[in-house]
C-alpha cells in the first residue's frame, strides 16, 4: 500500500495524493519538485512560512486530512456542536451561524476581472454589503425567515440560489470585519474576538484556498502580502478593543468555549430570565462597553 501523485497545482509542487489501498485523498502543499522562483523577497518569506508549516502537517496529509476551516468558523462550529444544534433540523435550530463571507458585494465587470487575477481586495470593509447584513440580522432577531446569499469564490459572484435561515434564539455572526461597522457591531449582545497567530492564519488560508477555491500557491501568497496582511493590521486587529471576550488559540481553547456554551445554554433554557428581579433586562444583561482607553487584557 502506498501513495500516488494525482494532480499538480500550477506546476508549483502543490497537488493531491491518493492512498492506493483505501482511496483516501489528501492535499499536499509541497513536493520534491522544485518550486518556481518567487517574484520578491517578501513573497519568498511568506512562502517559506507556508511550506514550513506544511512540512509539519505531512503526517496528517498522508492520512487524507482536509483543510481545517478558519479559526473563527471553527469556534462557531464547535459551539454549535457542543450545544447539540448540529443534529437539529434546520427549520428548528435554536442557534444558527451566519457568515460575513456570504455578503460580499456584487462586483462590476472591471472588479470581477481584477478578482480573477487576484488583484481585488476582498479584505477591505467596502467589499461587504453592510446594508444587507444589517437588514438580514435584524429580520432574524425579529422572528422572520431570511434568505442568505451564496457567494461563489471561484467565479467571484453571487449564485442564483440562496440559503434559507429560519428564526433562531441565538445567531452567531462570524467574519473578519464583523466589528468594523458600528451599525453592525451595535446589533451584537456579546462580541468574541478569536485571537490566533499569523502563521496559523496564513497556513489555513493556503489550505482552504487551494482545496476549496482552486487557487495556486503563488496567487494565494501574493494576495496575502498585498491585501490580506495589511488589511488585517489596518481594519481587523484594531476592532479587538470592542470584544467582550477574547479567545486565544481559537477552537483549541476548550475552557473559553465551554464558558460561552454554558452562557448560551442559559439563554436557551431561560435560566437568565429567572433572574430579572436581580437586574437582568429581558433575560440578559448586555456587557459594559469597554472604553478605547481601557486595556484589552483579561485577568487569569
């Protein structure tokens, strides 16, 4: 039993392996073949980081693993799983996940042309349709059934079909710039910031974009250097100050996630509403908004 090479990605040594014994497939970022020369030192440095991480995952790749979702998505999925909501009929779910990625704006012909070349900044606040986000979230909280757009990351366009989301008691809204717009931010009762290191963010983006979006390594790293990293530092990281809870290590932080799950469980069970006489409003006491001058550190 062994592994055979299935396909090469853009001649860069990225491709897939197949276990000839059981048919399992896995994604491999680097192969013995020599990679093409990067166009700049910055791109070379980013590539070294990605490939170094890939080598650390070699054993998992050989077993046919798939790309792990971005950490914020993993945290939301973990919360839903621990609440047992992943096994509930979608029309009866008490907890639903809505992703900011579903609300990318419809691109013009010129913008789509740039996007297909990897030259459009999808990490800029203007890339999202905030008006539709606000409208959708408000309608869910008002008990209405909504239609969520489905974005095609290969063609960079909205698909004709939509996803139906029924009214829920708790909505988990996740996205890279979920806190950037005050109008959107003010809708949240609790704000969580998933804090992961840069290497983890880059490596997961590489795996996701290659396996799910059909992109080559050179394009991914070029986008990361040109758009993703600068946008994170300018737009995403500063919104950390708005968080009520900061979760280091993401889905691996079981203590933090279990506390959040317990809080949501109290809401679902009506446990908080029983304490209204002690100062709770409608079963929930919104956390105090931290002032920008206050430290974001938490006591241990």
